[in-house]
């Protein structure tokens, strides 16, 4: 499973060799591209698991399928939140006021 941690994001941002916020934002988006796809595809097991739960016998497969979809979705949200927070911290550390808006999912997850 693809995971984003703070050190990986920070290393990728520093490896750009740029202080331009647009270049750094593009690099962050490149890092979380897989997480965005994972978040979108997490609907498939959620819907399939829900449909399987219609029958008692299908619930034995449906409930784990729903849990897998939920896990994928929460992991993707966490990855995007970590990348957003790390970009904001890095921009502040190099003396640039961040104009990057935190994604609505990350705000909802932190509340």
C-alpha cells in the first residue's frame, strides 16, 4: 500500500531545489496523485460490499469489503493531509507565506 510520510514529502520538496511555491505545490500534487486515485477507487469496495450485504450469506464477504473500502479512503485522506501540512510548514520555514488552501477533506478530517 502506498503511504506518504512527512519525511518523504519534505525530501521531495527539498529535492526540487526551488523556492517557488508553484513548483513546490506541483511536486506535492505529484506525490499525492496515487492517493487521489486510491480515494476515488475506494468507492468500489464500499458499494460492492453494501450490495453484498443485502443477503445474509453475502454479508460474510460484504462486511470485510466495506471495511477495506473504508480503510483505503481514510488512508488516502490521511496521505493528502500530511502532504498539505508538510508543504505549508516547508513554505513557512523558507520564509514564504503559504497561499495554499488546505483541501476541504483535510479540514473535515482534522475537526
